[in-house]
């Protein structure tokens, strides 16, 4: 839970008194006393199981996805039914919680920024102007990210087509994007993430959607795979998010899109460019910012740049042979040619690029992912 007040009381409060309560009443007394603090639940974790026992699973998920401001009474009512045993009336005991500082905005003139330890989330969108960036202290990282948009992003066909400029046939792009949206919009958050990864992993040029495309023919139902990747990523950015039972973590759609693309670049399709290692780190630090700051909304131009990077990954001919034991202690990694256009090459990694990948490994462990993903980055 994210606390919405400045100072936590310095005096010891009774451990039976719920966190954020401003009185000594219990949940059974149904009091109307003003709370000392309000919360935004950023991820439900094990609370999901407790709420489900009392028929309140959907309500808790709605609180998280809507980023609703709640108080201690709202939380305990989800996990307690009058007259029934096993209610979690002590789930907000203060000793169960650790109060930690959230992201702290840093002035551009802060001397700490000149020490070269900045993680630059703007690497994904290098054209961002200096006046449109925000500096943050996040855990033990100093980060620079594009300033938040004032509104959440919604699906824009024009943005998707702009991201695909030069990668697909321009004359058919809008029609194909609308056709792809029609087929993919019903997918869940998990299905969209899987869709993006499989489309990139198998490196197909075209994918057939349905038996008849927008022109009524089977030929027109074949859509460029990179276009489908961009559409699925756009749907992730527009999604409120979902709960992952495996990780016991609620993930916003934008966080899922950023984190998944970073993993894909290392595992399934390496984009051959000088700044790709820094872009991987940028994707993960942006993922961490969207995870920790529930009101941070990625701006349109940043989303456009991420969609384009994902489409480029799908068209990439290279994949890092990260499982190769003989490269574990080397100064580079072997790059496999997955489309048969040439031989394997050695990807030489500079000290700066190596540092970016090491930073990415640390960020992914903070963000949390599946053990295999984190081990791969390590």
C-alpha cells in the first residue's frame, strides 16, 4: 500500500490498531471517525486470497486497477464478514509494514547528477527535449525519464501507423491496424504479453488472422508480424493491468509492456544498434517508475518509440546466444543469424554497454520477474 501522508507518527501505536486509523475503534464498530491516512493499493499480493474467501475478489481488483484512494475500513471490509470466522481483522497491524520512501524528484542542478551514475530512461526516446524530462531518486538509482503525460494513453491508430513508418507498406497500414485491433482487442493482459513474445520469437514475416481479411479474401487476412507486434504492444499500454498469480503481483499494462520488451530483446531478438543495451536499461527503469508511481503515465511519443522498437525487434535477424557456456567469461556474446542470411557473429560489448546490462539485471530483480528471466540477465 502506498501511504498518502507526509509524516508517520513517531510514537509507538498499539499493534492491534489498524495502520492509518485515527481512532481506537475496531472494524466491527462501524465508526465514521476520520482516518489518519489513506492508501492506494498498488498490488494486492496475498490479500487477493483473503478477499476471495469473503467474496470480495472483484472489489479488491477494482481498487487496484482503478488506483482508488481507500482507508483502513475499506481494506478490512474486504477481508471480514460479520458473524463469520477467519476474518483478517488484524491484517493492517503496523508491525507488519515497513515505511519506505517513494520516488523523490531531484532538481536538474543536483550535484549527484554529475557523478555519472544516472540511469537514462530517455534512451528509448532520445529526441525528448530537456524541458520535458523529470529526474528521480528511486531506491539507490538516480534516473531521468520523460515527464508524465497528464492523461492515460488510449488506442490511437495514427500513433501505431506512425511507429510503423518505413517498416510496412504505408498504403495498407491503417486498414491492417484496424483489422488487427479487431482480432486482438479481446485478449487478456497475459495473452497479449505472450502474443508479443511469440510473434518476435518465431520471426515469421506474415501471420494469418481469420479466414478472410478486410478485403474479404484469405490473402488480405495475412498481416505483417511486426504490425501485429505493434498493435499488441499498443493494447498493453492502453490496458489498466492485471493480477499475476505466479508473482502475486498486480502489473499495470504499461509496466508489462516495458518489462516484457526488455526481456524479449535479450532472449528472443537483439536489435543490432549501438544503443540497444542502454535501451534495455531504459525500458526497465521506465517499468520501475510506472510500477512505483501509480500516477505516472507514459507520454505518447515515448509509447510511439517503444512500439517502433518492438516492431524492429520482430524484423531483426539476430538473437543473442545467451545460453552458450563458452561465452560466459568472454568480453562478448555470440549473435546467431536466425534467418539464414549469414554466419554467426560475436557481439562485442563495450564497458559502457556492459554496465547498462548489469544495471538492467539489478532493475529486473527489483521489478520482479520469473526466475528464468532474472537468471538470464545475470
